[in-house]
């Protein structure tokens, strides 16, 4: 028997004693079976129509940059411990042969492929980053690829599915802020699961009604705890950021595609998603400028294959060296304007340790994928000597101050990091990054072929044409 609405209302208000909860209740009158709210109606209709909606030319180009960048992260990640673990999982448990696991010869079910490729894409710190605390590519692209392969969608539908995933995931995070993520939950997985589900639903060509049910099952699966920060092997982090949300989003889409029904509006009514996660949240944020503001255009691509907070310091050091060339031995100290409690402060993993990566940059004059993942080098006396020169100071006047022997001080600020929306990477720069990541795994010719196909993906008759290019020969 359904719960009495007034009894449920009294239970919520008595439990919370909160005026916010009362306001949220009054703003959420719908129940399962009732007419969906205007927000849900608009959102689900847009999600269903997205597969047929043309993208502005600049958004299409940016989407292709993020797709090839994510493919490169998947391919390069296949040789790292999290990637090897993901491929082994898919090999052991993926019975169906419908979807590709990148950087391997494995074909498996779309759910398993989404999980594996999601972990591959965040096996390190190579993938893209949205400014609100989310890595979209590592969950959205694997979800769209897995379901797209299952149903043989066109390359254009695939691109539109990816763009939709960025739009929906970002808007969910905006709507839930600020309170929910002050309670030890992970922005990365919650934004990721909604982004992946939207992309997968678009690839599965779901109707507006089915999109409403997809959002219901996605809300039930939205999870993630910020404890991933304590993972020293990056395997759990790869799961939380990439694999788990990609898998769960694909699961939502395939459940509904197979005929499952659910709650018509998980955003309003009894025990709805906002009441559970953020009673203060305004669901109108989910449809704010939908179709006019594309979140993929606000997402950064990393030049350096290291953690996001290290991008600006590496840019600064590179810029200083171009202006006034110096050697590592000339440097007596480096001050970086950054909190010492930052996630990258003296971490045990090379690619997210700012002191170590600046030391490598001083010695090598650049940072590559290989040097960023050379963990034994963290014990190299030469590197440790340079690392000891780096100090973090949140009160520093400039992003970076380099002091040379004799007392000369060089300062550098980076108003916009290369790869961010205000200083985007060119197509050629994206290609150069992807070539460096892919060629050691696939070979130069095969890498070039995949990059070219990804940058012309809208012309593919079937996304399955990418399969042979994504896999290792």
C-alpha cells in the first residue's frame, strides 16, 4: 500500500525540523505516477531529442578534441596497473562480445566494457577536467562508446551523446552544490554517473519517458565517497572517477531499454533525489541554458599528464625557462603559491606530487607521460636534491618565484593555463599530446589512424568502425 502523503510529510518535517526541508516539500508536489514536473519534462525531452540536434561548429570541434583525448588516456592507461586490472576484469567476466576494451584484444558486454574503459581512462591523471570537480571524459566517453557499439550508432550520434553527457553531469553537480559535497561524498562519481547515463541513454535512442526512468535508476545508483583520496595505487580512484559511473550509467540505459519502468519524476515528490541529496537545491539548474551553454566547451584538456593543480606550475616553469634559460644546478629555490595541504603536496604517486614533478621538469626540461609515471625515480638522489628546493606558500606574491645562484629572482604568473577554456589547446596541440600517449602502445601508424578517425568521427556510418583501431594488434 502506498504511503500516506501527509504521514510522509510529517515524518520528514519531524525528523529534520527544517524550514529548508519544508520548502523543498512544498516545491515538490509530484509523486510516482503523477504528471512530471516542468523541469523533468523539459530535461527528459531535451535528452531524448539530443541525438538529432545539431551541435554548433565550435562545440562539435571541441567535442572531438575531448573524445580523442579520452581515447589517448584509455590507450596509455592500458599499460598502467589500474588499466591492467581493468582489462583482466573484463577478460574474466565479460561474456558477451559486443563492446571494445581499448588497448587490448578483449571484447565483452557493454556494461563490463564501460567499467573497464572508464578505469583505463583514469588510470592516471591524463584525462580532462570540468571546473566544478569532475572528470567527464573518463565516464561519459566509455559509456557512449559501449552502448554505441552495442546498437551500431553513427559517429554523429556518438558525438552528440558525449556532448549531452557533459551537459547533464555538470548541471547535476551545479544543482547539488554546495551542501551535499561537504558530507564526504565524491563530486567525481556523482557527476559522472549522471553524465554517463545521459550519454548512454542518448546512444540507446531512449524516448523522453524512458529518459525519465533512466534518471530514476541513475539517482538510485549515484554514490561515491571521497575516501578515494587515500588510494595510493590509483586503482580505486580509477574506479570511482571512471569505471563505476560509466558502468552504472550504462546499466541505467540498458535496464530501461530492455523494458524496465520506474518513477516518472525522481526530482520531485516523496523521497525525491533532491530531498535525499540537497534539500536546498533548485532543480531549475538542471535545465539552465540547456541547448545554449555546452559544458564540454567549459572543460579543460591537460597539456601535462599530471594532476590538475600541477598544470599551472609546470606552465610557469616552462615559461620562465624560455624567457631566461637556466639549468637545474643554477636554482637555489622555488616557491609556488599553493596550499601545503593540497592533494598534491608531497604525495607518494609521482604524477600528483608537485614537488617531484617540478624536480623532474628542472632536470629534464619537460615532463612526459613516461617521466610522470616513473615511480622509482622518486628515490633518485638527483631528483630528491631538486625536489628539496621546492616550497609551497599560499601567501606568495606570484604563482612561481625561482631564485638563482647569486640572488636573482624570476617570477611568473599564469592567468590561464594552457588547455583551459580561456587558453584552449589547438587541434595540433591536442594531436601532439595524443600521439605521445598512443604511439608507444599502438605504434605510430596505428596511432595516427585512430587520431584521424576520432577527429572525423561525425562521418562514421557506425561507431563500430573504431573497434579495430582502439584495440592492440
